[in-house]
C-alpha cells in the first residue's frame, strides 16, 4: 500500500532511494509518498502542487503494479483541491510508460519530455477560441506586478506592428499583486487599444510548471532547460492556435533570469518560425520604468514618483482601499517579480 | 440523480480506470484511454448506458481508462456517481 511519508526517518529513506536512482532529492514538494515491503521502502513519489516528481521504484519492483499505485495515490491526493491537470517531466525512454497512464506529451526537447494528465491544454485553447484572429499576430507575455507605463508602451508599440496582439498575463499567483488585480489593471490599461486581447497564461507559459525558475532564486543550472521547454510549448501549441508570428519583449536591464530568458528566445522561437522583437524600455527620468521601481516607490509612499511610472488606471487602484492594503505586504516583499 | 459535488472513483492500475465527476450546467463526457483508438466508442456507449439508467443529464465526466472491461467501467462510474450525487436513495 502506498502511504504518506511524514516523519524524518521515512523522508531519509526516500532521499536514499531517489539518490540511488541518480536523481536529486528536491525539497520543494507538498506531499511525499512511499510504498514499503517487509519494512523496506520500494517506491517513492512526490507532488509539488500540480507537478508529480521524484518517482522512483526499486529495480526489483519495476514492471509491476507499483507505478500505477503511486500515480493513483498522487491523483487521489488532489481530489479535494481545484487541481485537474497534472504534469510530469521525464526522460525520453520513460515517455511511453507515462503515455500508458494516459499522460499526453506536450513538449519533447532533447532527452526531456513534459507530459500532461487531463485535457488541460486543449481545454485552455478551446476556451479562447472566440479570440482567434486571422492575420499575422503578435504576443507578449507579462507579469505586470503591477501594470506600468512601461508595459503600456511595450504593448502599444507591439500592437502597432501586427494585425492583432495577444497579451498573456502570467497566471501564477506568486507576485505581490494578486492575479485578478494584475489582470484587471492590464485590461483597464489597454482597453482603448482596438487590436489587443488580454488573456491568462494558465499553466502554459512562465508558470510554476513550465518555468519554475522564474520564481526561484537565480543561478540554478536547470534554468536553461526550463526556459527552452517553456518557449517550445509556446511555439508549438499556443502560437499556432492564435496565428502568432511575432513575440515582443522589452530589454531587461535588471533581472538576470529574465535577461537570459530573453537571450534564449530568438534561437528557440526562431527555429519554430516565430520572430522575436526586442523593444527598448520606456524611460522615466533617466532610468527605465520597471514594476520593481514602482513597488519601491510604493513602499516609500512616493505618489509623485508613482504618477510618472504608472497609468491613471493603475494609480487609481494603488490609492484605493484594496490597493492600500497591499502596502503592508509590500513592506516585506523582496522578490524581483 | 444530479451531480452536485466533485468526486472520483477507481485507480490507475492496469485493467482499471479512474472516473472524475464535477457539477456543470451541461453534460460533457471526456474519455482518455490507452486503447482509445480501438475502443472509445464502446467505452462511451457503456458510460452513456450508466448515465441513462441513473438519469444523469448534467455534469463533467472524465474517464481515464487503462483497458478496463465493460463491467468495471459501469462499476467505477456508478461508485463515482453515488459519491457525487446528493440523493442516493432514488438510484437504481
């Protein structure tokens, strides 16, 4: 029977098993499971929100029911959550094993494969069918924490170069401004632009699944691979659906992670037939406008500075009751995005 | 019967299936199966027979099948439906 591994001893056993299999034991999981036989741990698996990971089965127990039991336990642990689709990263040789468990491959890149359980991606695309437009379209993927005049400038400049521009707002809720607020401010701030549609990225771009490194600290060597998978998923599934031929980015003077994402983009997207266009950032004073700068000004309650950095719609929110509540959390917020 | 809450039944073992149920305004059946190419129509027929029998007319029903036989499909789906529906008395 598969059980939750809770105590330190069991956790160490799981760590041993994972490391014996040549993987790194990653601490960032929500739940850890294991299967014992005669007091010995024979299999283990973990779930980090909607990502299944560290699935390891002792050599002697492979080919039997272990994997099915582990996957059942992982799926069962999501029964009372709002998670409906699960993801797994695995190697090419194990891809078919997971396909036999009804996982669908989303991206295969070199020896690594990202698979999804459930119809998340097709459902996500179908939901936005009404937004499909003919022509040569563009895309920007933005976090907008919060929406600034810099974002506004990027979107306006990009929209002028294509038939239709899709603005994908990062769904992942790990930023100071909650997703609903970020989304609403982008919508309000671009409402006057006729050829712009605003939609969310769901799990499929710059998310916890496709690009966890964006939200982690810099300098992780898995980062490069994650970026490439994230971009390939965009190029092979999202871009064709919306007829996207151009992806726009602002140059990144501050954040190393974003900068290497931007540097990776032309090669990866280019190979898939999508052009990357980098635009210069809008300046205020003599420095580029960034959401980081906005949050800093907000922390100092410098509304004169804010007026020069954000559009009226965002400023109105920042001065509202809800907006002022965020001030308190902003005092302790130290992340880059 | 009417699906009023989220529920699921079954396992991902070989020759079994998992059934996921959720309330929704319309009826929608999604089928994933390792033998989808050959048997999707038979799985769907079996699912529809159970839904008919229990007069289910709305809800999202997701099937993730690993080659289960027809009676296993019926049994798992019934179990899931009993868990997902409010009034269990009038069933069967």
